[in-house]
C-alpha cells in the first residue's frame, strides 16, 4: 500500500471509509447496521472516540472521527478486528440470513488472496483515511457523508436516512450520540 490515505497525524480528525470486501451488501440487514451503531456508541463512551459524523450504507461506512488519546490507527485496527469477527459470527448464526453461503463464499474468496488473513475477510484493509486539517474540509466531508443516501437514491433528503448523523445535524434525534463539530 502506498502512502496515500494513511493516518499520519494520530491527533487530527479523519474521514474514514470502511468497505466490505467484494462490496457485499451486508448492511441491508437492520441487525448488522444496529451492531455497528452499538459499537460506535461504545467506542465514544469507552474507547476515547470523538464521533462527528457517520453514515452506514449497504456495503460501506463513512466516518468523521478523532481519537482522544491520539491513537486513531489503534482504534481503527481494533474496531475493524472486533466488528469483523462478530459480524461473521452473526451472519453464520442468523437463522433468517438466506444469503449466508453466498456471503461466506465472498469472504473466503477475499481472505484466500490476502496474506494478512487466515482464510476469511470481512473488511478491506484500506480505510481511505483523509486528514481533516481545516474547517472547509470538515464541512465538505460532512456534506459528502450526509448526501451519500441521497446520491444512492435511497432518500430524497439527507435527514430522512435513519442510519446517518444527518438527522442530528438537522435538529432531529439520531440513533446514537455524537460529538458535534
């Protein structure tokens, strides 16, 4: 991996993208989206995460975050490791998941060709980390995050998408607490 999109300054806020391998649309299921929200809320309360903005799409997540202790790379590693293990288990044990075998095939295929994994992979290794070094960048990325469901033709207005911080920024109650920028 090149130097682009790496977390260099651990103390700065970053725009991050976590993508499911093969663009598999795991987060079409409410229980998996809710699990991600629970973990983000936990990380805010217990892991020193500032969560300024987020959106959970069907196959990826965008975040605008900062780590209070200046260890953002550690947080990213731990978050992705924990959520991937738990999501893989949730999928395999979900009696209502009709795409179980298809999803496992995707995860195994991507894991097989990655030296960092044993045999299965959920998230891609890239985080598309972009340092937010001024207010203009933050505003631009927040707009990008919040308009993602509009561009995907899921909703007409950003605040109508339940799994996004756009609700909070428009004055509505969101699903989890945020740290406002």
